[in-house]
């Protein structure tokens, strides 16, 4: 029997409930509780205009904000996950994820310019099985590092991930080794890699390419960690301190270079790219 | 035997732990401690030993021999300093041209407050990165539980072997059942679906070889020693470039 549960998620806002005009449609900010219009939210790069809360953002929205107009070219879109292990329910989950995200897989890869600086880019997708890392995600990111190494391009990677894609079992784990090896080759070629950690970045992605950036940036208040907070609380049988595993916590403990609000990311990334121009590059 | 029976065997108390393999396969073992940054993690044991005449850097996860020892060793769940000690000893092996042999047996990297504060994810990430380009041969043997990233941090190797009753998985079957089906009791189903047995690993190309186990582990120690006597000279004969190219392709296929 085809499982239809989860195929249709409940409406998240007035627009999805059937409204037609974005004007006047409101969301409630989960942090400050203030009601904001969808157009206000979108004008603010999906952040709350009152408290600065960063809502999750789709890869294509990030491309539209970060890259210069008409410079982004998608790569490796043909790579997609499949149910290698015959895991019950996985095919259906993939179909649902494709409907929910309108993407083929959990990461968008390509090349584009940021203020005229060319870079290879990847953006993990929170609406595709919460950015879980399976063979297709690992393959696309690996190919991107190989591609960028071949052309001596910097890589900028936006991470968001609930962790491994359990339905692909050990093959999901192997993606950590595969992506790390490609990243190392790119790095050994003297090429720059900047990772940008967004909410949430956890599990196997934290324990591989998220934490391997030459420079590691994070969005404010993003949850970043290896183990989930609930698992840790169960393990140590203690309440975790406020702010645990937030970007600010990682900054304090020395695991993040800078916290950069979304509105400043384009300028910050462009500045870092310019500072890493290779000698002999045409200015 | 069901996949879950294998899980129980891999976790069984009487099973030889990491140190037994080091002590029974090698001679002249001298343990070296500490990550030079924060602490010494007893969940990972490392040092130098000899396989016949060949000096080898050896590493293992150690779950402990009795209750007191198990508590001291955090039941074989390493903290970041354990992975950093392992990396220090691997880089030392690279400097002196010694091969590295790892025995992997952990339910996973420790999920604790201090582990997160000290960068558990970063420590594992760094090991994966550095192991992918370590210029000496690395052989890893899964001898019990191969628990996710915490196991992989010692298993990015030129040869990965597994014992008959060991397992290797991206998440524990309990974790899988509780996340996917919100029902930790479906652990048997989860173990089956996840494909975590030695045979599964061989079929998926994750390991090169399965080593049989008997009640008396002596035969397994001997078989592993014989296999290392064959594999290490072969790997040492390769140029570092060829060795790294082969290791790259080994993991690139997945």
C-alpha cells in the first residue's frame, strides 16, 4: 500500500492555506513572538525584522541573494539518491522529499560569482529530509570539490543537516570519508574552502566537511553539534546549559571563526574571496 | 542467525576487547599517552609495537576488562582528546615511516557536554581528513562494534577487515528504530534493514575480508597476524603516491 502520510504537510502560513496575496499574510516569529508579514520576512532575507531571528532558507533563495545575477550555473543535478539497501519506506520518503523541496536531492551545487569573484558553491537543503547525507549528497559534494580542485576555484559550502541518511546505512557513513578525501585534495592544491554553518548542522556533516573549512562562518543562533541535545541529556542525565550547541557557544569554544548575519554574508564572503585571490589572477 | 543476534554478539561482555588484539598479535608494545592539548583518553589506546621485525603504530578502542576499568575507559566511547591522541600517533607513524594498524570497537563517539565543548565533530572531521592523506599504510580491523563516525575516525584505511561477529553501522539499531519508527522496541527490524553484519559489509565493498571467530580467540589472532604479515609489506612496497591514489579510489567508489 502506498503510504500517503507525510506526502502533504499541513499549511505553514496563510499563503499556503490558500491565500493568494503575499501582502498581509503573516507568520509569527518563533523567537520574539511578533507577527510579521511574509513580504517583510522575505525583504529581510528570511529573517525577523524585529529580533533578527534567522528562518531556514532554501538553496535557491540563497543563490538568489548571494550570487551576481545570471552567474549561477547548476552542476551535477543529474545525481540522485536511490534505495540501494531496499530499506522499507525509503522510496516513498524520497518522493515526498522531492515534492516538499522541489529538488532532486538534498544539496544544490554549482558555480557562480559573488561580487565578481568566482567560486564553486554548495547549499544543503533543509526541506529535503533535513539535509541528511546519503550517497547522492556525498557524491555531489565530492564532485564539486574535485571540479573546483581541477579549476583552482575556492569552494563555499552552506551546511544544514540532521546527520546521516539512515536509510542508506553504512553507505551514508562512507560519504564522510569520501567527501573528506576530496576536500583534502582540494585543500592540498592551495585552494580555499569556506564553510557556513546554518541551523541545524549536526551529526556526520559536523564530523566531516562542516568543520573542515579553512574559514568557518556560522549564522546567528544556528544549532551546531555532533550529537543531538536530547541524546546528550539522556546520556549524561543532566539538563544542558542555555545556549548549548548554538553558534555563539561554538565561537566561544573556538570552533567557529565568525558569526555572520545573513544580511552581511554576501559582503563578507566577497571580501574573503578577494583576500584569497591567487597571485597572477586577473584583477 | 539474525542481524540483531550479531549485534548482541558484537556487544557481548566476554568478547576480547581492543587491547587483547594488540597484546596477542604484536610484541614489544609500548603505550604512549595523551593528545598534547587537553588530556589522555583511556577509551583509545595507542603506542608502538612490533610485528616480527616490523615496527608498527597500533591503536585501538578499549572498552575495559572489568566494571571499574570499563567506567574508567568510558565503555570505549572516545572523547575528542582520544581522536586527537590517535591522530598525533598516526602523524608520528608517518614521520617515522611506520604502518598503522587500528582495532575498532566502539558503540560510538561519546555524546557528552564536554565532548561537544571540546569539538567532538571537529576532532572526527580532522581525523577523516588527515587519514585520507596519511603517507603510510593503514589497516583497520573492526573487532566488535563499529559505531558510526566515532568508528570511522580510525577506519579510513587501505584495508578494512572485519571479524565474523562484528558489526558496522551509521547509527545504532536502537537509535534507528526510535528515530524512524518512534519505537525503540523495533530494534530487531532496524538491525535487519540497516545491513550491518560482516557479510553485508563484504557485499557492499566496505571491507575486504571477514575473519572467522571461534570460542578460543587464538585462531583469530593468528589469522590476523598472518594477514598483516602479508598485507603490510605489500602496502609498504607502494610509493606514497600510489598508496594514496588507491586509498582515494577505495572510498571514492561509495
